[in-house]
């Protein structure tokens, strides 16, 4: 857990109109860390995540990715985003492309690797997420859990250094949550650096290296899972957790 | 009313001249719709560009087309173009394209904007540029969604091409009115030309339906 810094966020602020969603947020993610962001809806955790790959552009503050401060004005964000994979709550698979086409789209058209090579790598990834038999299937024929696992494979196909997960199991039927969490856990065990916005406290407790509790656009408390879940320092964290369990 | 047997008899006596007219109708419709699709896409992009001046230009164009009769537009193209030494065929084709382009622009704008914004975000999160995501992810989906209303617009375009008769192009409708006037038998020829139009509309519907089916493999 003393790897190099992958992400440093310093005094990050973000507003939507009059709504101040992120207030002086500081956070550091080190290599191979799994960081779980928890907190109520509207606490800013998803916005923070989306700022990390510049789907939202910060108002001010610093976002440093692998040692380099990134600004929307001076950097090619398309290049930065290749290093940062993202998995969405609603999967956002490309519905007009089948599973394997979804996965090879960006490697072929962004990285420019050959189609045959991309397919070879995509098949490996599909095997890894347990969907080797689904490569020719269209997303509409998959269950939610399968869709999300394809989405994870699609993000991994770009060989990112960091993976962001935005409530990856919130849109799933309860019985499908486990398969997605298992895939994520496997990824964590392989040493992937992960930032996960989640309501799955069980996952946070078991897999996270750090749990970050956010409230009202601020980070209230950061700690190892056992600290946060067994013995939170802040009253507001305690309150939130007592409502959650 | 002419008797059915009379209409059928005239139908078979005159099919060669009607087929020539039909060919011209098909040509002018096909050319105008092809151009209209490009015009439509272009103005749809202007409308969603987020640049106020470009949106204003697109809106002005659509307002002009919607606010004036097609026959006026065709005449303006025809008389405007004669100075440029452009044939009647091309002035009608361009007039129809100019007209249908506005409606097709609205169709494309609507379907592009109807694609879930998560699709653009997914593309961007993979490192794809805005243009690449538009081309590879959004437009194929938007085009599929646009097919039924596009098919409608093609049918309207086909029928509107009959206005070319008024600038002397010898397409289907002109064949019918000319023959009807010569033979003092208007009704017979109008009924016959209606059958030709029905057939062409059926053809377009079937082709669009086929395309829809082909693109629905992902459903």
C-alpha cells in the first residue's frame, strides 16, 4: 500500500449552477489501492468520480494523474482517458454492436491495434469475466449482470492503469449483484487500482483498502474499512452507517 | 366515371409512355432525396452544435422551407437556375432536396438527441473523441431510429415530385394530364397514374421495411 501515487486530488471544487457539489476535496489513490466512496445520494461521490476522468470538468483545484497535473485546456483528454477505465451504473454498452464488437471498438479505433489482435485480447477478457460463450450476442439479450461484466471487459480492453466504477451494481436485480462484485474483487486481487462509488457496504468492507465517506460535497472521513465500519471517528459517518445497516 | 375495362385497356395501351414518366419520377425523387439526406445531416449538426450562430442559420433555413409552399420553392429554383443554365431536371431535384432537407434535418436532430447521453459518455470514457463517438456510436443508432420517419419523408418526396409537371418536366403526373387532355379522358388517366404512384409508394415502404429488418438484428 505504499505504491506510487496514481491520483492526487487537491482542493477540488465543482458547481452545477448555484449548486456547490464538491467542496475542497482532497484525495490520494496509490497504485493497487481499492478506494470505496460511500455516502448518501447527492453527497458528491459520483461527481468526484466523474471529475477523475474529466466527464465533468472541475471548476478549480488540481487533479494529478500518475504525477502529471491534468487540465482540460492543456491536455488531450482522449489520451488521459485511455489510462482511466470507467464502468457506469447503467452499463452504457453499445446496443448496435455485439459483445465482442463492444470490446474491440476502442482498441481498434482509438489505439489502432489490428482487429485480429483486438479480438484475441477481447476473448481472453471475456473468459476472465466468465462470458466466453457470449461474444456474438447483442447486449439486449444479456442479463444486467452479464452486461456489466461485458462493460468491465470493454474498459479493461484499453489496458487502463486505473478503473473507476460508478455504482456498478445499483441498477441490478439483487440476485445478479454477486457476479459483478466477484469480478471486481478478482480485479482488485490482481492489483488493479480502483475507485468505486458504491452502496454495497459488504464489498467495501471486504475488498476496499480505504473507505471514503462523503457528505454534502466534502470528504468527512477516510480510513481503512475496519476503522470506518467498526469505529468511525465522525458523528456523521456513524449516523450514515447506522441508517445503512 | 370510365368503366373498369376501359381503364384497364388504356392502362395496357399506354404503359410504355407511363414507364418513361415513372423512370423520370424515380430519378428526380432518388436524386433529390439523396441530396436531402446530406443537407438534412448537415443542418441537424448545425442545430445540435451548441454554437448559437450555427443554430440560428439552421433554424432560419427550416423556417423558410416550412413557411413557404413547395411549388413556390420549385419555381424560385427553376427561374433562378435558368440563368445558370441548369436543366429543369436539376432545378426540380435541387428544389425538392432543399425542401425535404429541412424536414430530414429535424428527423435527424430528433433521433440523434434521443440517443441516451450515456452512449457519448461511454465512448469518451474509452478515449474516443467526440467526432469518433458520433460517427461510430451515435449516428448508427440515430439512423436506425430515423428510418420509419425517413421512409415517410421519402414517400412525401415522391408524391411531391409531381409538382415538376408545372415546369414542364414529363414525369408521371405530366404524362397523365397531357394524355388526359389530348384524349378528352382525364379521369381514366388520373386513375391510371394513381395506380403508378401507389405502386411506387409500396416499393419505397417495402424497401425501407427491408432495411429496418436488416438493422434490427441487435434487438
